[in-house]
């Protein structure tokens, strides 16, 4: 998150995800890859969780997979958008059920130290106060419980950001926290052994409108508190599209996604102010294209 002044408008976020929750979009190749990668990372942890929280569950795809992987665990699918939580409930089958809850991730109505695993895929980027969210996770996790997450980093959609900058100076693309900011927030909340790495995904679209339609399909509308509240004029929109078209390659319109994967364990007490640690060997960058 590039600046402390960046804030999301919670009502705009809720409207966006409630709107898409009525007809959840099928995950694009990039989103599907990220979801699959995060689920695969569970194999690196020796876990026998009794209670799992899928934080920011969306339409419930991960909750289904978590219930399958840990058949003896209680899985709680949590989303702040009512329509998303309802969509997750519809995904259940009688032989593989999980609980659904509409709640703010920063104020979970769960007992302290009652959860063994908090799993969160591509939700954290919609929280402008990651320290508050991590503190809540630390509170609900049992000592030694695991937080495993993926989120978007600041290089995400830099092409779209640059194209809009050529049209006007308004905010059009959300700001996202980087790895040092996330590591500091985790450590300050009391989550121990924070480990993170990043992956760069390159996707391509036939045109700018196809990219924007996919973003809207995920509910990823711009919801910054300082966003322009009036309609974007046709002239500015065309200027943005023209600038973006100048970046076209043989594969189409490029879009970059910086994906940050992270893990940490619930500790006994918050770290001292200003202290955080990320093992250097755990920080690596990978690039993929489609």
C-alpha cells in the first residue's frame, strides 16, 4: 500500500461483491492457478485441523476443497458479502457440508483460540488495514495455529494504472500492500515465523474491454475512498484505451499480476514495535505467462 492515506470505501466494496455474488463468475486461468497453488501449499504443513476458517470464501470453491482434504474438520466459510456467503452455501452437498457465515474479517464473531487453520485466498488485498486483520486472525487461532494466504502486490495491473495516468490524475486502480508491509503487520499482530514469496503472472486479453469485463466479473471494481464519484467521460476512457493499446503484443493486451503468498503461526504475544522477520531464503520471485 503505497501511502497511509489509502482507504477503501467499505460500502462500495460490499455493493461490488454483493452484485457479483448473485452470479459468481467462473475463475479465469490466472485466478484458478493462484487458488490451486495456495491449496497445494497445505501439503508442506503437518496439519490435523479440527476447525478451519476459509476467510473471504467467495462462492465457496476453496471451502469444498478444504472439506475434501480434511474430512474430519469443521469448515467455516466466511465472507463479508452476503451474496457471496449465500453462493457458498448453495455449493454444499449433503455428504460434504460446511458452515457459512457473513461477517467482517476484521471483527470475526468467533471464540478466541478456537481455530486451527485460517485459509484466505485473494481476500487480503481488499483490506486497507492488514494489521487489524492479522490481529483478528491471531486472536481466533489456537497457539501454533496456521494462517495461509495469498494476496495481490503493488505491481498488479501496473499497465492499467499507467494507461489511466495518461488520461487523468484520478485514482482508478487500487493500491496493494507490499511484502515488507505485510510482514511487519503479521509480526506486530503476534504471528510468528512469517514467510512470504511472490510470483509474477502475465496474462493477455484480446482488448482492454475484455480485461475490464473480467475484473468486474470477479467483483474487482475500483472502491478506493478517493475514487472519482462521477462517471468517467468518454474522452478520458478513450484516452486510456489508446494508451493501453500502445502496450499490445502479439499475444494481446498484457496484464501483470503480482501474487504474494504468505504463512505464519499464531504466537503467544505481539512482537515489539518495529520488529519483523522474513527469512531471506523464503523470498523468491517467479514469473509465469499465459
